[in-house]
C-alpha cells in the first residue's frame, strides 16, 4: 500500500496546505477525499483569482474546492462561483456546506445530470450559468473509470462562447493519460494553449497561451 508520504508530490501538497490555511482555519469541516482537487492544484486556482482578479468563476465538479474558493471570494469581497455537478446527492451536500457558512450568495451548485453519448452535462440546467466567465476549472465529470477517460473533453468547446477575452481555463488531473490526451486535442483544434504545472497536476491555459 502506498502511503500519503510516498506520494511524489507530498512536499508540494504539504506546502499547499499551509498556503491554504487562512481559508481552512475557522471554517467548517470539509469532506476531502481522493476525489477532491489536490491542495497544490487548488493553490494554482486560488492564485489565479488573486493575481488576475478573477470574479466570474465556473467549476465543473463540485466539492471541497467549491467551498474553499467561495471562502476566498468572500474574503476578497468580490466575485461569484457556479459549480456544475452531475450527482444530485453530492450537489445537495455541497449546497448544504455553502449554506452553513452563509456562502450561498457567493457560490451555487447547479445540478446537471449527465446525458447523451458521450455523456455530458444536461444543457437545460447549464442555461443558468453566467454569460461571462473569466476562470473555468474543469474537475468534472468524474473520469477515473476505464472507458470514461475523455469525459471532460467537451468542456472547452462548450464553454468557449462564455469565456471572456483573457479568460483562464484550468484542467485538473494532468497526472492521468486521459487528461493529457484531452489537452492535446484542445491544442490541436483551437488557439488555446496550456502550461502544465506538473507538481500541482493541473494545466493552465488561455487563448494564444497563458501569460505570467
Ligand atoms: C473530481 S471530483 C470534483 C471535486 C471537486 N472539484 C473538489 O476538488 O472537491 C468529481 C466528482 O466526484 C464526485 N464525488 C464523490 N465524492 C466526492 C468527494 N468526497 N469529494 C469530491 N468529489 C466527490 C462528485 O460528483 C464530483 O463532481
């Protein structure tokens, strides 16, 4: 069995927990699991909010990350987040976590079941998403089972019309071959270019390429 300390990115994640502490201390318990973004990846997203003043966030796949990002937006006094969630029970749980911290005016979870082949979020609930997005985090739908590796591939084309000039897209789980293949497809078919942060396991992209 591989222990947490044997993880090759243990040091980065340990550092990230410390960096995230102001957003963790004093808040309620969050259900972290292997399904959640690694803390090092979450720091990349949080830094994007702070460095570039992002205020119009959408996240595919809700969870602890949704609550932490909502706390960050509240601390900064600006911005909102909509998390798209395929699982109704999980959507209700994350909504309850937000409500317990009075974060529901800042962050909402939109329940959009997966439908179609290949499966993607049902379009009707997504109509409620903001027309302008300056930071998109792609951490859903779940893609860890065999045969589901490319489930996140539709995200860039789907959200492109809403992504404002200068917007950033963060794709999580770059340690997996499926997400690498998605990135290669996105770069081959669009003018979006991505920088892979190997230590954080995420790719950060923008039209024409990320700056900074
Ligand atoms: C990669 S996870 C998204 C995690 C979320 N962005 C985060 O960092 O907390 C993809 C999906 O797994 C499901 N899930 C089930 N249990 C979970 C858990 N304990 N934490 C996070 N996601 C979970 C949810 O339906 C979620 O949309």
